[in-house]
C-alpha cells in the first residue's frame, strides 16, 4: 500500500549525504512539517574545509532561510585575491569589491564546515531530523508506490522519496542511474587542499596565488584561525585512474609538481603529510539528462557538478535544496510531480551556473614562463575600466534567475 494514501500524511523522505545540500534540504523539509532521515557515511559532521561563497541567488536563499545571522558570525575576513611571483612579490591585486563582490573572492566567504554547522544549528532549532552517522545505503529498489532501501548497518526501510545529495562520486547515482563514467567528464586536472600553519610573510586576509612552470598552481587562503591557512594545489595533466583513493600516489604527484617551486611551495609540502583534512580529487563535470528516476532524485554535485572551476558548487546545492524542498512540500502526496517540477524550475539556473570560465583549467595553469607572463597580462587587462562591463556580465551569469516563493518552507531572518 502507498504510504501516502492518507492525504494528510507527510511523506517519508531519506536524504543520502549530510553535506551542505543534504542539510539544507533537510532543514527546509522540517520547516514544512516533513521530518526526513539523513544518512551520512562519516562518523560525525566534517569541520573545516575550503572557503565557499554566497552570491546572487544563493545569497537570497540563505536570507530566505534565515541563515544570515549564523553566517555573519562565522564569515571569513577575506579581502580579495593577490597574485605573487616565486619570491612573493605582488604581480596583481584584485580586491573583493573590484567586481562588486562577484569575482574570485565574494562579499560573503565562509568555510564549508562552518556553513554546514550553521545549517545543523538551524535544523536543531527547527526540531531536528533523524540523523544516522557512520552508515550508508547499499541497495535501492523501487516500485510505483515507494522505495526500499538497505543500509550497510543491515537495516532496511521503505521511503516515499530518496534524495541523493552524496557528492561528485555519488553512491545513490551509481545504484539508481548507473556507472559514474556515463555522466562524468574529466576537465583536465586535479585539485587538492589541506590545512597548514600560516607561513611568515603571507599577507593576512588575502587569497594569494602563484603559478609554477609545469602546469601547476598553488595558493594560500585565509582560515578562520589566523594561525592556520588553507593550502590549494591545482595540477593539470591527463586523467590517472590510479590516483583514485590512493593518498600516497596523490601526495607523490604533488611533491613532484611543487619541488623547487618557490614562494611557499616547500612549506606546503612540509605540512601536507600531517594535514588531518587532506583532500584530493579530479576536476570533473557531472551532467545527467534527468535528475530523477521514479522516486529517487539527485541534488547538488551528485546530479549537476560544474567542478570548482565554476565557483558555483555551493550555490547550486543551496538553490537546488531550497527548490526541491519547496516542491515536495507543495505536492507531498505526489512525489513524481514534485520531482518533475523541481527539475523544470532549477534547470535554467544550473545551465548558467555550470558554465566554465574561459580557458578552463588550462588558463589557470600555464605550463611555461612565457605562458605565465601572458596569463598575467590578460588578467591585468580584465581589471581595467574598459573591460569591467564584460567581466560583470560573465561573473553575474546567474543574477537574472528568479527564485520561486515557497511560503511553507521560508523562515525570515
């Protein structure tokens, strides 16, 4: 029997993934009177992480959800981007307000872990969800009336809707939509970041970047604690399946690329091996013809990932979560209708947000000294008054999107 034969019953919803998208959709569902289950394979919420930003529609969503007071209390004091040479000498400075807060550093920057905690605090205040840390989904089978889910812990339950918000390498997508290779496009490089002690001489409050010969870029980004910072490494090269989940191989590649790189490359290498939050993954796009199949739907990077190159990953997760929860709340007895409406409403935003910057990872990682100088010359040109209108159009690509209203799932700040 369909668990929704009673028109007043709230649907049973499972959210796979306790990251920003998963927690945001859970929060909005709770506020709409739907208490979901959230399953997260990590044993606890993950702290720290790279800085993420809020701009345009994602800033509007955070405001509608009443998250801004919590975000303001944890936001980073990051004032712009600074490009330096091997000796640390300034080559180009781009203040955050140069492009009205729409450039590489936005007006509102916050670490991923802090934003996640703001969402978790709001969830607790709203009544909470059924959280299951240290578990994951291993099987999904659905029929016209519901979804049967088996967990690694051995339990099995039935739900009306399953939301896959479990990231770039989504297990939910693999179980229901098929192999990752069918939907993933490699973009030509890898990205790594980790926490390290702040080196002497780094200018506080500025995201500093340096290009190395050999198609490699490194950066140091301010952290919430001035004593630490986030190291960033971008390497361009062919795809190497052997790097997947092999931390030793990943760090060997970084050591090879950063050896003799100047600036703070050696300090980054010295800190990398002991970093508790070392992250390394490919730069890839995820694109699917449809984000739902029956009663299973994908959210954020699991369904539409433009890679960190777009700077829109958090925006797509937050906007997607807001729309998905709103449509489920608007049609709680008709999941298929709700999921179809979510996709129709969100597609225009995602299409704009998924656009890559000109040149992609190749433009970020010149391979020669001449290429580095040429890239810096182009960057300087982009900061001129003559080019600002063009840059503003490129950087404001999602500004024209109009968010729908979902009164049942809105909390004013």
